[in-house]
C-alpha cells in the first residue's frame, strides 16, 4: 500500500503529528500595493531588518551549485507516476548540502518563525539528541516556513531529482548499485544519523543524504500523470493538489525507496518520524 493511502486512512490520527500546520491554496502572498499601505520609515526599517535576518540565516546553510542544463527526469523501472522519462531543462540553482538539522530548526522556533514539530516517540525534537541530526516530524507547512525564514525556498521536484542523480541517468545519488553503506535505510541505524554520516552516498554535486536518513519535502503538488504533460523548462508541478511530494527515502523505509527517481505522495498536513527538510535558492 502506498504511503499516501496509509496516511489518508490515518488522517484523523495525524500520523503522529500534533497541531498540524495549515497549508494555503497557492502559497503565494500578494504584495501590498502602495495605495493600500503607504511606505513609511518604520515599515522600511522593518523590511530591511527582516532582509538582513534572512541573509544571516541563509549564510548558515552550506549549499552546492547545480549548473543549468538538461537531465532526464523519471525512469521506466518505477511506478506509473514516475513515468515516462522525459527531458527537463533547469536554470542553475543552489541546494542544501545537508538536510536541515535540529540545531538550525531550533533557531527558527526561537525566532517565532517556525512551529515546534511533534513530540511523538522517535521524533528528534526536544530530545537528548545531537543537534547535527536532521529535524524530523515536520509537515509541509513547517518545511515552507523554515525555508522562508532562512531566506531560501523548497526545491522543486525536478530540482531535487537533478541534484540527487545528475545527468548520467544513474539510479542512486552515488551510481547504479547499492552496496549497503551509502545510505541509512530500513533500520540499519535504527533511527536518524547526523547529517553527512555516509560520504559514500554523496550525489554528483556534493549533496549528502539524498537517499535515506529522512524523506524531504519538495515544493510541488503531487500529480500522478504530471510527467506526461510537464513543461520542459523549469517545471513547477501542478498548480494545486490534494497531496504534496516527498523524496529520498528514509531510515524507516526499505531499499526500494532509495532510487533518485522515486516519489511519494503525502498529505501536506501530516508528518512522520522520518520526514525532514532540504532547502534551495536561485543562482
């Protein structure tokens, strides 16, 4: 059974989540016109201060550059929603070298810009766990809020996949075969590991843990037939949908979740013990 179906059945239980965040229809805040809110010295100072904070937070993210160009997204060996393989052109962008850690997420909470994640067992928040572990138990809105606080954004699904597999059609971030030590999956470690713990699994662009450890939210809404109609250049996903998308597999899932083309539909208000965040930004 797919993760999406499981979580639809568990929606009323929250999949371990407390106080699920609210997700807007389009996640776009329209700028206020000058007629509605004339600029004042005070509002200008607030905007400047907010911008400076975002720049500081952005600087705390080690990021890798993914150059512009074509790659083939999807694969024939996957589920129908991962087909057909199709060429995608992406402008250059940066993506986090590591998954967002507990320590980074705590700073967002302390700034009152992020909600606390769930406190369920196996959730890393408010536990005696090294701050270098990835934050988990976050829903889609948590991820959107965190990346916005950091002056960044969630990667699109296409950006995530290219950063994970490069342009040579490899199956995993590290290549074509799984030896076993490249990723933290299905109870190998029994929980999350500090980010970057498995250098053998690094992607072609230098991004770590793009297979295993925690699933990662992307910005796209889920569309099961979207690949057949996706634009070639910088696809953003469907305009809206019922589900968001997770990428990358996790410590809780089997090896079948690790291929870079694998995608999972997941309800945006739900979370779990193996769901985290990776941010991106424009070049």
